[in-house]
C-alpha cells in the first residue's frame, strides 16, 4: 500500500506547479496566510478531484443529482481515496433535518422504543388482544339467561363477496326481528348458535370468512330481542389504544417522521408549521393606525378596505389615531377575522391561496407567514402514537420525552444495558458532541438555525465516530468557534480517526498545528505572491505585537431591561457607546438571535420605527440609549453563493470606475463608446460567440463536458476591438489583471475609491485583481471582502453588529481587522462583536449567562 498521497504539477488558482505529499493514516495540517493557496490545494484540488473521480466511476443514473466538481489543474494524484469534506459553511436550508439526524442517532433512538414481534402493546404494556376473541367476550357479556339463540349477521354486500349460496334467515329492520330470508333486508345471517355452544363461535366464523375479509358484524339475541353491532379488529390489538385513538408501532418506521404513518399529521414530519403572522401584517405596531401601522391595508389591492376596517373599530370605541400596540387586544380579531363590512385579513389571504399557481402569489403569501413550532407534536415531528411509546430507559418515560431532551440530558439518562450495541453507538456520539461543546443543544434543534461553527461541530461528531478505514477526511478550519480546551478534545479524536484514515486540514490554530503529524506551509504571501510550498515544518511562533489596546469606557450606554427570549429571561444587558463590545457567546446561534433579532431589532424599531426581523418573538420592557444614533448595520459572517460573473471589482464597485475611465479616453469618445462597451456582462461589449464567458463548452452525454477558450475573443469575453483600446499603459483586460495596489497608481481615483484602497491595504487584500472571481477566493478572503463591502462608506455615529469576524484569519490578519475596527470607533461608531477570539479580550467584554 502507498505510504502517501502524491500530487504532482498542481496549478489550481494561484498555485505554481507544486508537488505535494500527504502521509496516509496521518494528520497533515496546511497553514499559511489567508489567500496563499491553502484552500486551492486542499479543497479545489485534493478533495474536489477525489470526489470528481469517484462520481465519474458511477453510472449516470446514480450521479444524476450530484454536482460533479470541475476538473482540477493537476498532472496526477495517486492514490485517490474516498473523501469526506468539512466546508466552512452551513448548507442546510430545509426545515426537516435536526440535530439528532445530523448525529445519526434518530434511528437508534427509535430502536430503543421498538420491539419487533412483540405480543405486548408498546404504549401501555398490555398483551395484545385477538380481535375475534374480543368480540366473543363482548357477545358473552351481552347474553342473559333469557337468550335462546344467537343469530350472527353480516352486511348483504359482505355476504355476497365471501359466501356462496343464500342464507336461511335475515334481519327485518322494520320489525326488528329475525325472519325467513328476504333479499331486500340489509343484514343476512351466516350462522346461528346456542349460548352454551359459544366455544364453537371461532370455528364457525373462520370456516366461512377467510383472510379477515369482514370487519363488522351484528348479532341478534333471540329471547332478548336485542340487536348488537361489533367492530372486528382483523389483527391483534390493544383495547386501551382503541379507546385513546393511539396505535402501537408494528414496524420501526412507525416511530420515524419520514413516512405518513410515523409523521405528525399536523406538520407532516417537519416539526413546524407555516401560519399567517400578525407581526408581518402589522409591521409598525408603535405607529398610529391612521399613520400606516397596518402595512397589509397599505397595499394598493387592499387599500379600499381600510375605511371599512376603521368603521368597524369605531363601533367598539377605538379611534384610528390610537397606536396599534395599545389597542391590539381589542381589535386583533376584527383585523384578522373580519366584522361587519370588513372582510378580514385571513379571508383575503385564503382567497388569494386559490391563485397559488402564480409565483407572485406564492411569494406574497410566504412573506406574511412565519414558521412556528407545531402545537401537536411540539416540534418532535412524529405522531401522537409514536410519542407515547415506552421503552427500556429507566429515567425517560416515553419516546416523546426522549426527543425533548438536550444532548447532555440524554447522555446522563440512558440507564440501560450499556453493553448493548445500539446504546454504545449512541453514547459514543453523545460523548463526542458534549466534549465539543454541543451538550446544551436540544436533539430537535433545526440544522438550518445553526451557525457555521455549530454546524461544523455537529458534522465533526459524525466524522470522528467513523468506524471505517481507508478514507480521506478534508477539513476546513475545524476549530471554528472552539476554545483551547475544545481544540485539544478535537485533536484527541482526530488522532484516533487517523489511525485508520488520512486527515488533511486547513488550520490557523496553533494547538492543532503543533499536534499534527505533518505540516505544510503555503506562501510566502497571498494571491500572486503565494502559491508555493515554503516549509514542511511550523515556523517559530513570533510574538506579534498586539495592536489592540484597552479603550476607556464611555459614560453613555445602550441598556435593555427585562428581556424575555426563547424561554430565557435577562434582567439587564448593556453595551458601551463609542467603543468595541465583545459579546462572549456560549451557543453562537442562540446568542446571535438574541442580540441581532431581538435586542437591536427593538432598538432599530424604537429609533427608526422599522424592524428588520418580523419573525422573532421577544419581550423587552425597558430600553434607553443616547441621542444621535444615525444608523444600525448588521454584518453576518456567512459565505454566500455567488456566480462566476461576480468578481472582486464588481463586489467593491471598482470595476465600474475603471470602465468609466476607459470610456472617457479620447479614442473612446471619438467612437461614441460607453461603459458597457468595456464590460463582458453587457450586450454592448461582450463577445457574441461566448456571451462574455471567455470559454466555450461542449456538452458530452457520457463523459465530462469539454471547455476551451473562445476562439473569437481569445478568452477575454470582450469583443476584440474594445479589448485592444489602451490608455498608453493598460488595456481594459490588462487593467483587470493588475493588482489593485498597482493599478490605481496610474488611474485617477475618487475619495471613495481612495478609501476602499486604504481599507484593502489595511486588510492585506490589495494584491487582488479586479477580475478575480469571488468563488475562487479563500474563505478568509471572501469574508474580508464582504466586511469591506459592508463598511466601505462614510459610517459615523452608528451601531455596527459584527459576527465571527475572526473566521479564516491568522493572528496578523486579525490585528489588521482590529486596527480597522478601532478606526471606526474614532468616527463615533459603536461596535458589537459576537466573536469569542481571545484577540478581542481587551475590549469591553459582555458575557451572556
């Protein structure tokens, strides 16, 4: 077997024809400055090429729904192993998947509450009763001493389907007596029996009725003149379940939410439902009704109904000059359900639902709905019958109670035979999850609500509990959001995983770098200054002079009092004005929702009479802040999808300035050229053959698609003539391929452009070129470009909320970020950082308990 994975001639993105080896069954850490080429080597080459070759080995029917990565620019990779990758984002957008699914314990938990071939009800613990035996018992209970003969009857249609010949007797419903057979009667006799011979009932029934074909029967008790009807369960059942309308599981799928039997009937197995939200119908409750508090009635289609609504609320003594929040209880029913001549918002919306075939109608209706926890299953996704199942767990009474627990609570309460294979698998995953800091998360936490770091941890639990061998695990900064203790735990489990598998990770953490078996340093710089292997061992850790200083606290504060949010209560949370506040989070997603969707959402509404989030429910009784706050900006660290036409130049609005410069050259003016003639995204300038792509693609039916440079434009994407126009130093093509720091030395700039270039230099991004497409940037580069785009304006006297800005950055790059942040505070801005990185510890620290 090969001792290492060998890559030869790697030229992906900025990599300069390098050769690299990754030892098999070892941990290799790839480090270097952001943008040096780490991700290009590890993800764009090693991981993607391994995945591409695996998918191409499958029949087209199997990989039809998989996105096959494009071929990497590499001469050879050997050997190619099955690959598992951990990217720096949370890709989940659906509502069904939750934490238990991610940890792959949903099926195992259901197994603990299911017993195949059981003769007992799994809900009540009683023995199952045979349906026919139950009917016999009920008949015997109905028989008195006066009864002489028992006539057993079934419906006419059932008789004709199951029995040959005609009966001797039938039941006359008019006289309520048994008589000689009359085909007009609806109940026909199949046999009769004396009370003392009831032990022959089963034999006679089964001789005549085969395969449980009849589920209803009647008996006429001659002598008592009494007709009784019975429902016959065709299989063994639990009488208590019948009374309570429950059903004991007959197969394991009955306890899972992925099918019609196991799923909750209300939410269809999602754990949440969509309902019309009054907070979206009335977006400005602190406004007067007459000033447009009810946004729904401001829409042109429904504006004519406003006068009828006002007339109805006046009938109950409410003035339209009242604030909606002050009279909500009195008029909510009138608004939603209607009264008198006012039809009601819900009735308007129900009428519009008939036009859901129109895309615009679907978008509008969804904009007025919010996702709420299902009231029937309380977010647990399974049917009431499934929730009532009881298993062998001593401290957890039911399956529903089990699903309501947090990871830590479940770990502490599994008191069954720990030698059982299922329990061992569950405990192993729960232990890893708790050690990685996921213990507080409920099992039913929706994956889409997790922050990147939390999603990575949950996915790491699956990888670190992997029992196979011979696989390749490629991880992009697995230490995101982890403190030093959690990083040591991660390293411990990675060592265990690497005993039979190969681990390659991109990482800035010194703990993981030093704990790796092999290190590769890519550099020496970023962009065109990097792309080379500069070392195979870690450089000495230089003491970086911290540029972060403890700033004196302001006397002014933003104070929130008596906060109720998602079942938690906070007496007071306050932030210092005019400085940087670091919020240390325990659960990133929860604390982010608290700070952004509740606290500063309330502040935004109080100052500007406008919310930016209408779905989050919270209560804040007290709010105080100094005057003069001009704006509130929210920056969330999330790597968003972008197309190949999205470039650094377009993202930072630099390309437009350069195109404008070329359109004003004398030669351009004489030809009447506009900015669009120098853009490959415009019909004016783009190559007519490749439509500005610069490449042509041939769709291959059974092979990979073939791409090559467009012959017409030579791969530039522009029409040839416009691509040759020059200012004496650059053509538009040359300008877009020149580092920004060099390009604007000769091209005139505006104050805004100068500010952008200064920020780029401060963030060590001035090596980028205008035509560098966004998807080709590393995670750290993309996040810094996004941050720069967010603050690249004259921001002053504002509140800026930033989340996890340390992701993907080395300590040197973080010092540059801190310089930028301190510069923003000098302009009177208040910064709120939701980030646990220790470099921010000198700022005003707030811990949310």
